C-alpha cells in the first residue's frame, strides 16, 4: 500500500516536472498565466503551511531542500492568486515549480528504494 502511494506521488512529480518544462519551452519564462481561482489560491497557502511544518519534522537534507522549493513555488503561486504580477514572480514561479517537482521525484524515488529494502527484509 505504501509502495503504491509512493509510485503515485513519484508519477505526479514526473508529470508535473515534464508539464512545467514543456510549458516553459512553449511560452518562455514570462508567458501569460490564467488567473488562479480563489479555491486554488487557498490550496497554495495550505501547501505553504504544510511544507513549512514538514520542514521542521523531516531531517533528510534532500527532503528539506525539496520542501524549501515547495514553499517558494506554492508561495509564489499564492501571491499570483491574490493579484501580485511581476516578471520576477513569473520566473520564480516557473523555476521553483520545476525544481519542486524534480526534487520531489528524487525524494519519492529514494523513499521507494527504502520501502523496497524493508519489504525484502533488509535494513531501511
């Protein structure tokens, strides 16, 4: 069950990273973005709060770097959702979304390796 959840999370990160890269190549760093719905803005704020909380719980450096990327990515989207628009924010949003998805894929791959070792009875 845990392995299946990790595979879903890994797949979501890979799809997100590819989608972000394709979008960036297609429209550039300053491409137009549709406005975020209020509910999506609220979700971004919730993601920032959750990632900040996890930052203080998790001790692995790669996980913590990933959580920082998540905070910046979701925070920049939340700012965008409340109406802040600037070229710098557009660049930060795109780069940190790609970084968060890519690093998330690394974290979930590492977690899958540990889960696989535990299932085989090895050290985790």
